[in-house]
């Protein structure tokens, strides 16, 4: 059983890599973090705005608890969503696990903007918000071992993550 948090700015490739990654495990669960923001029925604040902090904290705790339940149940669980280093302690504590694997996919801003502009079936397409969140990841204090800069194509990225998990490269101990 493992809990893998796959994160990064919009357009980083999280969803594509996560869908391929879960195929490497016999019993796995893919938790789509964006779904938790979709549960906000009214009064939702765009999560990239400063005034959304309390809302984002609640969504982070809720998604962490649900994700942790799957992991505790024996499933290798991949969480695909925004868990910036600034919210990692909150998410990790909510999971109830002792250790999780934290992986940030971090392509260039140009790559992220292109992917956000050209993807289909995704409700997010805000260039300014993409730039803001990319900048927040770039400025965040996190051990470089958690960051996959300019991820290679999907198959190689999945292999890199699987190998990194086996070597505890991405391990993060819950505070």
C-alpha cells in the first residue's frame, strides 16, 4: 500500500500521468482532487485567489481524509490534484498515514500555458491563474528531490516515479 500525491501547476500533466501510474499496481485508486472543489455548491471562491485560503484548507483536509481512507484500506492510492508545498503538511496530516510519496511535476510555464489552452474536457483555462500557480510552485520551499523538472513523455515519467517510490526518493513523513 502506498499513497502517492501527484501535483504541480495547471497543465503540468498530472491527470495524464496519474491515469497511467495507477495501472502499475494490482489494487489501486485514482482520486481526482478537482472533484473536491466541485462539491462546493455555492459561495465557492476561485482557489487561486488569496481570499480562498480557508476554503482551500477545508477542501485539502477533506480530500486528504478521503484519500487516506483508500490507502488505509490497502489500495495503492494516487491523488491527482493541487497540493502545493504550502498545503502539504495539512493534506498529509489529514490522510492519517505516516509516510506518503509527494511528486511535483514541473514543466516550463510555456508548456503549462500551451497544455491549458489546448486541452479538452477540462473546465480550467485561465492563463493568468496558470501563471500565478506556476510561480507559486517555482517559489515554494520544498526539497528538490520531490520535483520532476521538465518531465519526459508519460511512460518515462511513470517509470521515473515508480523507481523513485521504490528508492524512497519522494517519501514525505507526516508531521
